[in-house]
């Protein structure tokens, strides 16, 4: 799970996530302009620290292919899984379809996991027991997770204001922002977006 934010245990400096969700575009077409809901897949992520950006960020959580195959086998037998997506709330058929989408994505994915702030490889996961990350400016401070639980009730993202959810290619390249959700049409408006610097590929 993604903590609300991180905080230095000594000086209390706070480290916020720039964004808390990431989506893949699985459609074959371009994402310019708009994208169908059915072509979106929520990226499996873990909290990380990007050494290039000096901050907390989402990092792609890409398990080996056999983990995806095992999850698909489990949901096909009516069991629920936690990864690559928590299927507890879904009907068995929907869960199978969803995990099949993840399996297809994993089979085609070539690029190593990226920090989704800048697309780079210089990250460490923050949800491992070790290592704790020392606050560079502090003698004694370590950066610790702070978790708040909140419930959200409302129209859903992208209805009363642009959601600006980050949209990536299946290889983890930033491709756009999901702005307005046209629910009756089952699609999102997409604004262009790219990583600040071209992340070195391959
Ligand atoms: Zn500190
Ligand atoms: Zn970064």
C-alpha cells in the first residue's frame, strides 16, 4: 500500500507523493486526444525513493511472469489474489478477465521497472523492512511512512474537475494525462505529457 506521505523522524520534513496512481494504455492506437476505459490498466506500484528526483514516488512493481501465471490460474479457480490487482471485490469472470489483461501486459513488457516520476532506474523501494533511508540533511533522521485512512465519496475522478492521472505506455513511458472522464462514452480525454528529460531507454 502507498502511505499518505513520508516524514523525517528527526526534523519532520515531509515528503509527499507527486501522484498516487498510474495507468497503462493498452490500446494499439495513439493516446492523443482520448482513450477508451477498456484500454486502461492500473499500474501495479510500490512506494519508492527516486535518487535522481530526491523524493518519494511510485515505482512499477513488476513481478516475474510466473507470478502472473499463478494469479491467473488462481482466479480461474475462483480464488482471489492480491497481486497484480486485488480481486476480492470482483465477480469471478471479471477477475479472470482483469488478471488476463495483466498477464498479457506482463508477457509483452520488456523494459525493467521504472520510477514513474522520471522513468529512471535509480530508485529503492520504501516498503522493504530495510534499508531505512537516512534524511541527507539530518544527523539522526530517517524517513518514515505516515499512513492516514480516508474514505472518498463523490462523483469519481475527472467529473467535476480534471483528474490529471498519469498515463503510461505499456513500457512505462509517460504518455499523457487523463483529464476528463466522459463516463457516458466510456472514455477519457487525454492531454499530452512526457518525462522531463528523455529517460534513457534500453
Ligand atoms: Zn530530517
Ligand atoms: Zn525520478
